């Protein structure tokens, strides 16, 4: 069997389920993909953080109706945006999870602190916004924009 570490079979997956080393090196040349609705605040915050971190995103524009297509539901069973597909094929949805994942790609910037208390404080405010502020902003947006 080919060796996973040497990458002697590029483009194939080794027995452990990881890509061969050569395939992994090629994957790092591709940008992460973000399935995105331009007017979505949740997509916007992911785009803003990626830009601040200097991370390249390939935007995959969607309209709201497409999020229920079976081909999209395979990646995101919730049928919502955003959905991030990392350069190695890892798929992540829910904007908060994506923000944490992206912040951890650049730990030296300490957007997500390593210290447990500082990290907890950061996450508290992130979850507070997602639970208590964002739903009301979404409702206001639906009433003012979508129903207008």
C-alpha cells in the first residue's frame, strides 16, 4: 500500500482516510470556498473576518432558493448559509463555528485567545450576539426588506 506521508499516490486517499501528502500540498494552493448570499449578515461577518485575517475565499454566490437543493443539502443539511469548504475538503456550516475555525487559523493574532478566561469572555459575547441580538436584527431585516 502507498505511504500516506510520502505522497507516492497523489490524488488518492490513504487507508486512514487522509489525503496523501502530495494531494495535501496541492490542496493548499486552492482557496477556501464560501457559499454566500451577499445580503446575509452571517455571510458578511465570515467575509469580513477572512479579509482581516488575510485568508483567501472563493465566493460561491447563491440565492436563497438554491439552499434547499439536494446538492447543497449534502454539504449543509440545515439548508442555510454560510457554508465553508476548506481547501482540504472539510465542510463547516454555522457562522459562529466558521468564525472560530478561521480565527484559529491565525492564532498569533489572538482573536480567539489561548487563555481560558479570555477565550471564554470572547465566546460569551459571540454567543450573546448570536442568541439575543442577531434574531431581532434578522426579524427587522425581514420586515423592512423582504416584505417591503
